[in-house]
C-alpha cells in the first residue's frame, strides 16, 4: 500500500540513487528530480552535469521511476552564487553548499515538489530527522565519517517536516553494497568533491573570471616585514599554507617560528590590501578560544541556552569541540571553546550540537 508521493533529488551519485531505491522498496510512490543549477560553462571539461543526467536516467530505469529535469540556474545565480561572490569580495571564505541547501534544495526544490502533489521530499544526505515532543529535530547520521548535518543547519521546522533522509542509519559501505546488489551502475561512482559549480577546476582560475586580481603585499604579522606579493586577498583564506610562494624565506630566531617552519595566512587588511602571514602551524595568531557568529539560524526556532555545555564544529572537517554559548541575541552569538581552535575563518559556519542533535548555528564574523 502506497505511503504517498515523495520527490527525490537525484544527482547521479550513488547516495541519492540508493535513497530513491529504498523509498520505492518502502512503499512510496517515488518521482526523481534532477536539478540543473549551473549552466555558465556546462560544456567544459570540469562540468559533469551531462554525464550526471545520463546516470540519473539509467538509475531511474533500473528502479522503475519517472524523472523530471528542472532548471534552477536563475535561482542559484541570484540566491547562492551572487552571495558567494559578495563574501569573497569582502575578504571572507563562504560555504556555498550550505546556502545551496537552504535556498535551492530545501526551498526551490521543495516548493516545486509540493506543486507536483508530493507529501515529502528526500535527498541522499547523510543526516537524520525525527519528531520529538511535537518538534522536528535534525540529527547526525549514524555514519559519523559521512555526516552532513553541518551543511543542513539552516533548515527550519517547516522544511524538516516535509523531509526524509533515507540514509540516516546506513553506512557508506552498505550504500555501495546495496547499489551493487540491485544492479545500479553508479555503485562504484566516485563521490563528487568541491563546490558544485566549480567542480574539480582550479579555484583561483575560476574566481578570477568574476573578481579581478588586485596585487598587494604579503607581510609578516610579527614585525610587518614585506615577504612577497599576492594577486588578490580573495584567493587566500585563514590557515592557508599552499600557494603563498614565500616558502624559501626561512629565518632563524623570528617570533613564533623555527628556521624550517612553513608560512600560514593569519589575517587580511582589506583597506590596505595586505595579506599577513605567520611562521609555524601553532603560532598564537592562528589560535583562538572564542568567536562571534552572525546570520543565526536555529532549527527549533529557539536560541540555545547560555552557559550550557554543547559541542560545535567551526568547520566541516573538525571533530566536535566542547564549548558553551557566552551570549546570544537575535543578531549574533558568542561561543567560547574549552580549548583554543586553529584558524577560525570569517565566512565559514559554526554549527552547534547537543549530543546527536544539530541545534543550528551561524556565520563566523
């Protein structure tokens, strides 16, 4: 007996393919939706959208579901890419995948699915959702190495109430095994990496198309000594080690670094167009035990408690860090960590957790 209609976002990868398969096996009427979000240069070597659509159609044929192709490129350019460029121009390092989830996959896509008469939407994200005491909670995935709740922290109650995450309790290796057993040719397909509209292309080359290079000085933070030059502050991020082209400058006896320590980006002066660097991974300028976050978004609609022990991720690839919320209001919050954090980066998101429950977060100022 059918549970109702669910529209599944199909990307051409193994995760969304298995998500659709599992929902069909559970008794849902499944409709696949392939989103075309980028079309500026979809003919070049770095854009995989054509092959992805071929893979989607092949998977749909095996599972036995219909697929609709929808072009959200205009919405993506207005809501995601324009903000991406604004942030880089301001010297920050944004995370467009988070914006894509909240503005495209769980807004434009959700609206379209509801117009198709669906009860729910689903994606291949590694995350969970549950109803608890009349409230929807966003949960970490069972597979902690693949958990993507960090990228979904901006989802609200209305969005979560309409969302299914079929891979919540399944490990990646099991997802690939299911795909192989069911004859899905994407079983061994490589996971996509990087920002969707950039793909595997060189980041600096891509960004220079939209933001013109602007040369400036690279200075040592400790004493202001000029060490070299940069092509533009937007090409660099806090904690960056590669691409500075000052690796040969090894000086003994300098503050914060030994004679063979690498150089790291520690700060930017946007007005003077100066990039500041320090020597040594553990230089004090790269360590901070607190941050201020803005553009707050709380999953429950309520702010977390102050002076309560939580954990937070100040970037996706870090493990959960014990912390407490020092203060919080409608505009910003201050988070203090139990241990100093390395290279806290303006523009990145800090996401707060209480055990497995993702509470929300904000953009690091």
